[in-house]
C-alpha cells in the first residue's frame, strides 16, 4: 500500500506542476495506468548441500583403529574436462610388499636404537688415620724408667663418613703420605723418640722405621708405596719398639699417644661399587623385529655395531674395556684402549649376516644388543682406579646408537601369499546407510529402493610392480579374489583363479584432496594400465543396497618366482630411489561414483518453497487491507513470474501449486487450490516462466485462499540413452537450481487522493 501511495502522490505532483497558482487543493482525483512488480521470495537448491568430499569420506571410510578413515581418500573425479558430470573417486591403499629392507628397518626403528650408558658417579672416599691410644694404662703410679717397650695397634678406616654411599674402599696404595706418633707430657713424664729407640711400624709384614723429629718429641713413618687395607676389625697395624719415657710416674689411665696420618696423593684405590652403578655399566636392548621376520629371512649388513661418544673424567691411566655384543649377528667387539676425556668411538664390524630364525623366542622375534663398560680391576677382583684424589667425584658414561648398514636382503616366498601377506585382508566397517538418508533428503517424493539407482559405479584394482628390471620379477604372476561382503551377501568381483596383471604404475593420485583425480580409468583398463576389469553392474547393485556393513575382502597371491627366497641388493634399490621409482609390490583400489541416476519410472522431483508466509501479509483469509482488495478486484490479469536458473544438465518441468488452509466466498478447499503445470519441457539455463492468472482465479484462488504461498516443484525428467528403456539424470558439477517468485500486474486506477490525510481511495471497479 505504501508503494501505491507513493505512486499516486507522484502523479498528483506532476498534475499540480501545470497549475499557474500552485494552490494545493484538499483532494484530487487521479486516473493512472501503472505497472506493479512485487518480489515474493527466492529459493535455491545446491547439490553441494547433499554431497561433499567430507561426507563421502565419512561414508566410505572404515571403522576401527587399524582400518581408519586415514586409509581412504576422496577426490573429485574429472577424467574428461569436457564432461560436466559430477563424479567422485574413492581411493583405498590395501597392502604393500616392500622390497626395500630400509623400510623394514624403519618399521622396527633401527635408526633409533639407543644403547647409552647413563652417566655414573664414582666417588673416592677420604681415609682416616687419626687415632688416640693409651699405653701403660695398667701401671698407674709406677715410676717411669727409660726405654719403655711400646706396642701400639693402628686401625686404618677406609670407610669413613665422607665416603660415597655404597662405595667401600678395599685397599689403597699410597703415593705420598705419612703417619706421625707423639704424646703429651703427663705429670712430668716426657715422651722421646730418637734414633736410639728402634721404633717401627709393621704393615703387611714389612717394617718401616721411625724418623725422629728434631726435638725428638715425635716420630714420623713414611707411607710412600704402602698398601693400606681396612683393618678396623682385626686389630690394625702395629707400631712397636722402645721409647724413652723419663721423669715422674705413670698417671691414672696410662699415657695418651696421638697418631695422626695424612695421604697426600693416591697411587691406586680398589673399591667395591654399589649395585645400581654396576647394573648401569651393562645395557641390554632387545629390538622387536616380529613384523620384519614375517617377510624377511635374512639380511646381510655391510657394517654393523654401534658408534657414538664415550667420556670419563677419571685421570689418565684409567682405561676401560667397552664391549658391544649381539650373538645372532656373531658380533663381539671389545675395545681395550679407551681412557679419560671425551672421544668418538666406533664399535663396528663388516659383512655380517643376520638370520631371522636365530631371533625367534616363542611367537616373537627380537634382535638383542648388549653394551658393557668394563672398569679396570685388580687381582682380587675389585675395581681399581689410579691417580685419583681422596674425596673427589668422577663421572663416566656413553651415548651410542646402533649401526645397521644393509647390503642385501632375502625375502621369503611366503611374504607374497597366505596368512599374514600384505595383499590379503579385509577393509570392513564401511557404512553407506547415510547415503540412503542423503538421497531421501534430495528426492523426498520417491521411494529410493524402487525408483532411483546409481549406475556405472566402477571399481579399479591396481597391483603395481616395482620400478626396474629385477630378475625375479620376469616370471611372477598374480592370482587373487576380490569381493564385496554385506548383509549376509557376497559379490565376487574377481574369482580366486583369475589372473591379475601387474602394472607398471599405480593410480595417478593428485597431490592433495583439494585437487581433482584426472586419470581416465576406463581408458586405463583398455590400455592394460589397470590390473583387471570388473563388472560395473555388480558394483552399482552393491552401492544401491546402501549397506551399513560393507566390507572389501581381498586375497592376492604372487607366484612364479619359485620357492626360493628372493635376494635384493641395496645397490639395486638405491638406483630406483635415486630415479624416484617404487621399490614395492602394492595393491590399491579406486572406486568411482558418478552422479548418474537411473529413473526406472520417469522423473524425480525436488520441492522448493520460496516463501513460508502469506504473500498478502494476512493472518487469516479476511485480513486484507481494503484498498489492496479493491486493487486486486480491479485487476483483470496477474502474472506470477518464476525467474529460474537451471544448470542440472538436463531439461525439467516446473509445477507451481498453492494449497490453502482456509478459504472464503463459499468455495471448497479443493476448488481453491491453485495449480500451474505446463506440459512443455523447460530447458537448461536462465529463463523466466510467466504464469498468467485471470480475474476469477485472482478473486477466488488468491484473495479467497489463505495462505497464498505457492511452492515450486521441479521434475528432472532425464534422458534416454541408446538401447535403454530407462531415463537417466546426469547431475553436473556444481549443480544448482534457483528460483525467484514475483507478481507483475498492470491496472487502470481511478481514485481520490486526500492531501490532508495522505490517503488514496480507489473507486470500486476501476
């Protein structure tokens, strides 16, 4: 109504411009012939709302951790750019027999075998030689005479509070040290040591004479070269001989003798180390090669062992025996000349053969490595270190990695067939039930099972041989079975006795999922670039069953290479890798899904509703503005225009229908239904479909019906192909339908415009 008032006002103003005095009247009569266009609503339908790479990836992926969606890749399939048919390619990588032993080594992490010796601390304890002893303690009160015989036991403690926890020193060879004996005066008694007093220190059966001090009040024993052992439990060493005691009497408790000792430097020390240290000095690594052993019988290594860095902070002269062992490899390397500091070490040998059967332990296969550090020992079996300092802490350790440089590998004949073969398995858990839901949403008026079928679904197996002229490949053949299993049914795609040719190249997959797959697979079949041709009707029937438990089962056997193990050299493999070739026999399957739909019973429909509410903005059949009612009653004809764009790749028919909930004028609801359904086929492209509505239908089927919100039904009629009784719809890439709905009407208007109220009243019947 606002639009009408604006139009009328414009007409009135144009009329007044012709007046000489520009006096505005209160009312003016208006007679005009305007044309009105009223946009009613728009709608669109895009195929991408129903099919997408993400949704298809989910449908065609497989359940479980091992068979996960990572094993499926979905691409737009464009084998011919001139063909606009929307197609998808689903790629499955099923199995691989790799002839590059490097891949087996990667699978078993041979490059990451760490056989380190963690850093160990060796703490050298201090030695306590300081003691206090009493002599003549039972002769108190007696008069002192000269040259009193003295026998003093000296306990040597090598296990002091300053020693390392768990480290016990068994013996110590002194490089420089001394022991001093002296006493204090007690009650006028003097203690004198001089050359005339033959005082000796007896250690391990050897006598060491005393060296008197200048004041002859004390004596010193030189401990250079002396071997001390722990004697605290057996009475100790003996200081014996005569000393000169003069003056006074023996005090109560005897005369106190002080013995003090010091070890300046140590020639060697023999210790026992705690268990946690000695355990770490030997490291055992067992590498699981069970998966590798399924396919490989033996490997020849050009270089094998361990290498890395060894370090020690012990002084020069402390050398170690470091060994690397692996019995199955007959590997036993002993290094005798590793000493202090940090240095690179290489414990490797050449040309060693590993037989996998030698690794078998029950059902598993493990390759053991042992690295041990042999610390120097003395004749009694104690760890012996030289040139060390009492109280110092020293460290030792190694960072090593295994070295496994292979030169030739022998692959078992059984790796190509039978249980455990990479080309035998099942991709299960594919759920296509959601595809039926998608089709129900896409075509809600058709029973999926009887009227709509996918057609020309293709499945293309690739069994790809390695690049290069391997001698053993000349006579090999592939036989195998490929089948689909679902809902208690099995569809044999390839019989187990069918020979499958090995092709030089696998599927030409794009770099990423956002790029299309462009290899023409039907052409590749004809050119013998696909391993086998499979009946498309069988595959299409499987897909049209929409199974929720689909499984792809395959069992391929490679034969013709004889019963001997197959030996392949690294030199051959390296040449292939340098040229970017493949070193494996692999099996892939590509499934193609064109959106070509078979219509056994005619057309399929898509419902499109541009608007939901009454186009006359009513809440009931009688709730219409009076002037709008007069306008519609004045119209002899209304054009309901449908502006549409169809790029679905085929012709279609359009039906416009309005079914009211409420009617007036005494009509039945059936009589109030408005239907427009032309018989002619509407072509593809952008067009406007004009529906002419005559006067009586305007009054009854628009004004007398509520709501007036017509829906548009599009029928895809499809096209017949040669020698086919059915029609097909080929849905193009980026397929989309869109429609805009509008009214277009022309009228002769006769009415009065009231300037004081801003209203326009139409004269009935004009």
